């Protein structure tokens, strides 16, 4: 009999993983720093798992026991993999894994993985829509939707899977998707990864394990990052950018005469006019190009891609229009958990902009945000630990700091004049005051509708 396994953390994906492991005959122990009472809405599901035979070690000492008794530790994605108890267990032969690594080891059908520092959810959702328009019925999941481990047993070789993949989900993977779509790369999650090199290495796990018969689709600037990475990436490459055709030929996608254009395997495909993309911004032109490259590999026609693009209305919390009140537009971009996302939002929105920003500090550099704030923002309304950094990036822009994000939003609404946009684009994570960026975005919508 094999040794028991443990799930470390009892968030949503690991609860589903624990249930899957129990169903497949594993003896499962849950290790969780929170108590059952602190698990909130997840507590009933944990109690059900305990009734199915799962054991649990709950509370702040959850990693203090002998971890070498486990064959595998399945880690919740966001946990630091360099915690001393985990490192010690790994050194003594315990395997570290997770929901996504296990899924990729066992999935019986082709997978497209989408990663990058920004735009993953939008591109994943758009690619899923393209495949559906092309007559396929893909499973879309990963860092979006329901945990994919729940669907694993129902998949067959004829199915297709599209996964949004974070650095946290990728870093323990030992297998890669057949198609890897890497949108972009800029510093993020340095509070967990420590350095940009470590973050990049985690992201590029998606390329490290690809085979020569696989395909890597690389967004603007990514190929240079792959070269700087200093490791061999053996898969076939497709490049794309929202600009003229790239030099050197080869498989690629670009914008020609205002139309999204692909050359894949010698075939030249014209998809849709860039100005027909309903969601604004050059970054979304790039997202559509990347998705179209992946869809073309699975045989989706340009006509089906175009139908999906024209009908796509984006994903909530991503430059989401909330309402117009007295000539003032309110836009929810709570997904902007890093400066580069806020920079993309500022380039997309029409000034004058009253920017609501600030939140949990991930150790990122805010200096690059300053010039765009100075150029396009009428005033800053700030809250949270990063407020001073954001204000300091643009010292000549009026900046006001508030004890809560709600107070910042209400002040921005009071100051706004007809024609202004009040933009929530925090350039920061949400953990100082919210469980995640989605909770922050929902709160913003609620405040706006009570003005």
C-alpha cells in the first residue's frame, strides 16, 4: 500500500482535489493553518470530506508534524514553496505537487495553456468562445471557473481543454500543455517569488516541459524574455503583435490594413477588423491575436473566430463599465493588481481620469506608472499600503489619501465633472482589505450604484 498523501491548504481547488483523491482510493490528510470555524463558507464541504475519511490537522501548527510520512504534498497554489518544512520534506523524497500538475499528468486529451502577467482570463475566455463557435465543446478552467480536477474523470481523448495558468500553478508542473500561449511578462508576485528571475522561471515552466512536437505562442516581447531565460525551449514557435508583420517570416500573427492576420503552417488567414473588437485597448487586440493563433491550431475557421470576437463582451472586473451618472463614467478594473495593468487601463481610457488606486504591497516598482499618471490622470484617490508609492510616482498630480477604498471612491465621485471617468484600477493586490480582486470589484460596483 502506498503512503498517504496530504493536501496543504483547504481553498476551493484543494477541497475539490481532496475529494478526487479520496474517490481514487488515496488516504488523505488535510493540513490547513486556519481552524474549521475560520474556513467560513468552505467549512461544510470540509466537514463532508472528514465524513468521507479525510483526516485533518488544522491551526497555526499545521506544518509542524512529520511530513515525510506522506508520499505527496499537494500544495494550494499561492503557498510559498520554500517554506522550511516543505523544503525539508522535499529533500527527503516527498513529492510536491498540486491540482494542475496532477491534472496535466492524467488528462487524456490535448490542452492549451494560457499564461502571462496580464490578460490571462480575457484571452482564456475568448479562446474558449472561439472553440465553441468552431463546433468544439472545450473544458475551460484552471485559474478561472470551477477546479478542473472535478471534470478530469469525464474527459476523453477527443475532448479539448483550455487552462488559464498562474505562476503559482505552473511552478510545480512536470508536464506542459501541447499548446502554450504566453501573452506577456512583467514583474508580479514578488512578495511570494522573491525576484523577477524566480517569477519568470515559474512562468516559463510551461515552456520547459514542452516537446518539439508542441507549440509555443509568444506575445510581444516574450521571445526576448525566453532568450534571457537561458534555457532551451524546444517547441515550435508562433509570434504575434498588434503591429506590422514581424521580420524573419515564419508562423506569426499581426495587424495588416487594420485586420487581424495570421500565417500558420503556410496558410494566410484574415480574421476580423481590429476596430470590430468590442473590448477596448491595444492589449485586447493582442489578446485576440494570441487566442486566434491557438484556435487556428485546433482547426477553427477565421469566420468562427470573427463571430466569437464580435460577440465577446469581456470579463467582469476588467475595464468593466459600471454606470454613467451625471455625465461621469464609472469603470471597474479591479483586476489591475500590478502597475502594468493600470498602465494598460490608462492608455485605454479617455482623459480626464480620476484614478482610484492602492492596496496590498507585493513589492513592485511603481515608478513606470508615473509618466502615464502625469499625462492622463486629473487626480489620484488612494488607499492602502501602496498609496504613498503610487503618489510618489507622479508628484505633480494631485493626490488624496483615504482610510478606506470606499472613502476614496466617494471622494472621486464628488470631485468628478461631466466628461470625467472615475476609474478603479488599483495597481495593487486586494489582500489588505478584501479576499480577492473580485470582492473588491463587487464592492466598487455596489458603492457606485449607491451614489
